[in-house]
C-alpha cells in the first residue's frame, strides 16, 4: 500500500459552496480511481508566498486543502494530476509520495 499527500490551492474568487464542491469533486475523483482517502484537512484561505498568475488573473491568496490517501496503483494520483492541471479552479497542486 502506498501513501500520498496531496496539497492543492483553490482560487479565492469562488463562493464558499463552490470551493467545497471543487474539493469534494477532486476527492471523489481519487476514490473512484481506487484511492482510499484517509484524511482531508481544509486549511482555509491563506496568503500566497508570491502572486500566481493563471490566464489573465493574478491571485494573492487561495484556499488550501491537504488530502492523505492510500492506494495500490498510481492510477488515482495520475488522474488527479491530469484534472488539476486542466482545472481553472485549482491554481497550484503538489503530490508527495510518503516514505514507508
């Protein structure tokens, strides 16, 4: 069983309900691809260390989420990465494989 930690930042221009929906949809994506979500930690809105430009928009803050997962294959991680890269709602993400 492999353990991963995924952190992603949702753009701050969304409403609270939309932010929760984005986080929920990405959690469902992980689960539907074979990952077992062991923890979800919503850090709330934080100021970014530097401005992030996405398209024509520049963001100085974002809503942080940390998700811990367990999985057998990396299918769920690859699908999360693919969707996060094309999503307009996630401005940054990182996937970290935890050591055994």
